[in-house]
C-alpha cells in the first residue's frame, strides 16, 4: 500500500512538472509539429512541383508555427496564408517555397527581401544563402520579427524598418531580391540594386497580380510570368504614416 502511494506521488509529480513546465510544453509542441511540417512539404509543396532539395530541406526545418500568433498556431501547417496582425499575413507555405526556388540560391549570395512581416520568409532565405537584408514598413512588425529572428539564433539577417520601395542602397547590389507585397509596377530602385546575373522575384499588380521572375543579364531584363498570386499591396512610407 505504502509503495503504491509513493508510486502515485511520483507519477503525480512527474505529470505536474511536464504539464506546467513551459520549456517542456514548447518541446512537446515542436515535436507534434514536425510531422505536420513533413506533410506540408510532401502534400503542398513537392506535389506542386518545387524540386530544389535545399529549399525543401529549409521548409522542413524552419518552424513556421513560431512565426504565427499563438491562438492560430494549430493552423500553422495548413495550405494558406494566416493573419499576423496589423492587417498583414504570413504567406502560404507553397508560395514561400516557390519564390525561394525561383531565387536560385546556392549558398553564398546576398539577398534582399521586401516585406519582413512575420520574418518567416527571411528565416527560410537565411538557411540558404550567406546574408539576408529584409525591410518592413510597419514598425511593430519589424520590431517583433527582429526579436524573434534573434531569439531563434539567426546571425545572418538584418531587419530594417523602412520603405522597401527604395531598396537598401548601403548593401546593394544583391544577388537576389524577393518582394512579398505587391506594387503596381516594379520599383526602379530594386532593378538598379540587382546584380548583373541576379534574380528579382516579385508579385506585380493591384486586384489581379502576377508573380514575375526578372533576370538581369548583361544589363538587360528578361521577365517571365510565373503564376497569378494574391499578396497584400506594397504600401508607401507617406501613406503608411498617415494611417
Ligand atoms: N514575408 C512575410 C510576408 C509578409 S506580408 C512573411 O514571411 O511573413 C507583406 C509585408 O509587406 C507586410 O508585413 C507589409 O507590412 C509589408 N510591406 C508593405 N509595403 C511595404 C513596403 N513598401 N516596404 C516594406 N514592407 C512593406
């Protein structure tokens, strides 16, 4: 009887410590989501034709749920965009993978991202190239993404609060530029800050948007339309500040 009591006490204390320890809860959450992430890559990304092995590995590795608001985490590996606050969204996983594949990264590149949002796309890029520079026009999002990316241990990402329409001249030229908000036309500064041989991946349009891959070769631009997409509009600094 005494032994049974002691055993019950041990089990009770163990349950208490595993249930209420936030570190354990976080670990349990991470392992639950590993399978969901594998399924996301297999069923949403590979089946739609993304082949780059490094991109697929990064999509398997980066924990999308860490970039999603807590109350929506259970939806982290579903096939669509999700709200991240400030009226903005984290993009659909397939679109992140597709845009990253289109950037054609090998490992030593310098990449500019316009529209940091949650920081998820920046984290995926950081797994695949040397340096990521990312710009966000809404200060609360820029501040939050910067803190999260630092927390996750990324040392090759610089986050800036500002208007991405203007690019980031100080670190130009870039091997690749990925734009995750839609301007009506391709911003000229981004073309100028693209290296010769570089790739710009950008959704263009208002109601109807087309994802474009623009390659700069010997000073000439070669544009390919990839697929119709639906991104949040690119804001301009003045308009954003008027809100
Ligand atoms: N890449 C993000 C998706 C963000 S959605 C992610 O992985 O979560 C697009 C983001 O672009 C929004 O956060 C929006 O505030 C930002 N944005 C809109 N116009 C911008 C501009 N001119 N410069 C920089 N960021 C801009």
